[in-house]
């Protein structure tokens, strides 16, 4: 069993970068800009799930990344594995590791953001901190490197470990912290947008117990920024 891959394999003709294949699950490196699952409309049918299903018809969606986010996405093979992996995500038995580059230099070297999140209904798909009706959301962060953007503005490479999986959790938590992710068209201020050609957020790794064998495995892929 694969216990971790730190480099990409050669992509398939349709652009899939395969990280792991076995009889029970599949893992891929989703590029930024590609939908995880189909959206509404004929122009939103090309997505990671469609490309995977074309080659592995038994693949089943378990989780997803935002369209602008790149990185590791796992699929189950068959409905039983889908239930098992889905339960592992719901019960927070999957350890997630992300890398982001954010605006500014955080004052501390590490921290925990514990702020409930909910939908900003008048401005969907935006999410907001909602202390009244929001769902619990927790994100641990750690400074990896303090940098400067091309225009001389300070920015920071962070390691992120979300303990929950709310919509746009990392993006909203970091924006609320005062350090939005560079390239975030929903949450970063306009003056920060020229500093990145894309959202600088990457799902670097997932670690979990294999749903069939129980062996611990870590699936990882390189950060493209």
C-alpha cells in the first residue's frame, strides 16, 4: 500500500494526476481552477469527479475542495467504501494538512482560530463568522516562512490543520484573523489581488486509517507555489 507520495506522477491525457490507486480508494491531485463535482449549467460539467469516473466507473465522491483550491482529493471505490470513508470525514478521523500564503506577517508563530461559521445568505457563496447560528469551526495554523511579495508587501507561508470541514473555513478564518489568503477573490481586499495569479491554498496531505486494512496511510502531493 502507498504510504505517501511527495511528487506527482505523470498526468493522464485528461490532466488527472494520480496519487494512489488500490481496490478500495483512489487519490488525485486536483489542479486549482477545476471543479471537484459538476456545477449547474452545461459549462460546469467538466470536473475532477467526471474525469475520474470516465476511467474508474466505481469511483464515489467522499469530499471536495473549492474550485480555486488545489491538492489531494480522495474517492472511494463502491458504496461500502464511500460509507466508511464518509464516516471517517464526519467523525474527524482524517488529518488534513494545507499550505497557504497569506497577506501580511502574523504577530505570533502559531495559533488556533476557533470561530463558528455560517452562510452569508445575501452574498452567497460567501461565509461569515456567525456566533448565533454558525457551526463550530477550528483551524490550527503555524508560520513556515515570512516572505515578501513582488511589490515588496509582506506575506507569509502557513501550515494549516483544520479540525473541522466547514465551507470556506480556512479562507474565512484567515481573513477574520487579518491575514487573507493571497489570490482569494471572495475574501482578500482588492489591493492584495495583484500579488497572486490564483488562490494560494493547497491541500498538501491527508492521513487516515485505510478503510479496509486499517493501516495508517498518508497521501501527499507537492505544493505548486
